[in-house]
């Protein structure tokens, strides 16, 4: 028996009773989010609470513990030394609860459970459809979907905030991962249909670098891919404007503000293709792929493993949709029948669901 244990080996450290009576798991979750995000406001947004609720709960927790937990530094907050200690304990407690959730939902089979997916912005064009079909097949499973740009998804993966991630390719992920091929993710160079370069064949990247280029925001995977494609040719595009989403880029291209590289997926759902044309540029389409990704060595829940198999089964349907979109673009671009690039074949995967 260790010091501080009760007669039956029950932990009874000083203060534990007080914490059990007065602190709540919600308060611990809030503290964890505030430390991670550096702000009460961002934590409130992430957890769908108001900022005053967050402040009140943290004040209650500080009162229970008898010590301040945060210092205000300008517009941000930093944990006090006590706050850092509580944060370390919170992470352990929340991780244990999340593992317990995984084990219990495995026990319940697929009748209930939770799937947390983090996907990069452009995946929003096809992931909801897969999720819709998945939720129909497994109605007891609750799904949360976080859609944000590549850099933010990398941060979420480092903090183990979700079960699975979807990336537009797997370069520079920074940690050891398993990646499972899902579908093609080609990047096409687009312009408005009346743009002077439309219909020309084999346009050089040097020529494109002289055009007004519309670029996604820093942190975007598409931005990184485009810059790498230009850098490989030893040139830089002339960035005329930076825009924070694929939709903003599309509308700016419609408006004749410039040209850009877009994921073919961003053109599948709407009628935008009719107003856009594909430019036949050397090195484009950039042939990339979507992957389901999770940190190597991580135990996946039954729900997550089932989702992987389910999503992979949808790959061929996604490809059919992309092929049809590419055919429309070709037709709009006067590049039919020759000189067009088709969606590349599936590459082998680097890992399999556990
Ligand atoms: P993004 O990534 O949405 O962060 O630009 C998309 C991609 O890499 O295909």
C-alpha cells in the first residue's frame, strides 16, 4: 500500500475529496482548451460556450483549488505555475476518458460510438457525402467534423484532438503516420473562359509566372503545393492577391481578377465549371491524392477502423465525379480531344487500418 492510500488501497490524496466534490470535468476540459489555444475567447468558440461562461467556470475552479490559474498577458492568457500543473493533470484525465470511450464503444460494437474527424479545408467538397452515407449505415454513431487548413490540422494531430485526419498529400507531416489512399486530389490551373491564354497548349510556367496569380492563405496545403511546383522550376509566381478560401479564389477568377490553381474537387458541386476554363500549363494538373491519416502506433477504435474501410469503398465514386468534372473543364477550355491530362491512377497506400 502506498502513502496516502485508504484502507482498501483507495487513493485519498490531500485535496482529492475537495476536487471531486467541487471541480467538474467540464472545467478541466475548459482549462485544457484555454492553455492550448492561449485565449478564453478561442476556447469558448471551440467548445460552443460564451466567454463569460468560460471565465466563470475557470474562476470557480481557481476558487476550488485556492490559487489563480491564469495571468493576462496583453490580449492573451498564460497559465500560472499552478495552472500548468493542473493542465498536465487535465491532459492525463481527458486522455484516459477518451481511451475509455473507445473501449466502451468497441464493447458496444457499432451500435453507438463517436468518430472525430479533422479534415483540411478542401476535403469539405467530398467528405460530407461520405459521412452522410456512413451515418445512414450506422445511425448510432455520432460524428464531429473539424474543417480547417493544413497547418491547423497538423496542430490538431500533434495534440491528438481527433481520431482520424484527411490530408491532401502526406509531405512534411512531421510525425510518423499511417496513411491510407482515399481518392485523387488533382490541382488544375484555371482562368475565366475569356482569358487570353485559354485554349493555348503547353503554356510554360515562366509564362504563367508573369500573370496575376491568386493565391490561398499561408497554412493552406494548396498554396504549399503550388509554390513547390513553381520552386521546382526555379521561379516564383507573381502573387497578385491572397484569399482565404477556395470559394473566394473561384469568385475572384470569375471576376477576372487573375488566374489560380484550384483543387478539381472545388469544381464538382456547383455550376462554376461553365464559367471557368482549364489552362494547359506544363506540370499541371498537379497529381496529388487524399489520404486518411493517423499517428503511427495509435490504437484506432472500431468506429474509426470501420470508417476507414467505408471511406475507401467510396473512392471509385469520387473518381467518377472527378472524371466528369475534368471532361466539362476540357470542353470549356477548347482542349478536347488531345492535350488533356486525365485523373491519375491510384498510388499504393503506405499503411492499412489497424
Ligand atoms: P488546403 O489543402 O485546403 O489547406 O489548401 C488542400 C490540399 O492540400 O489539397
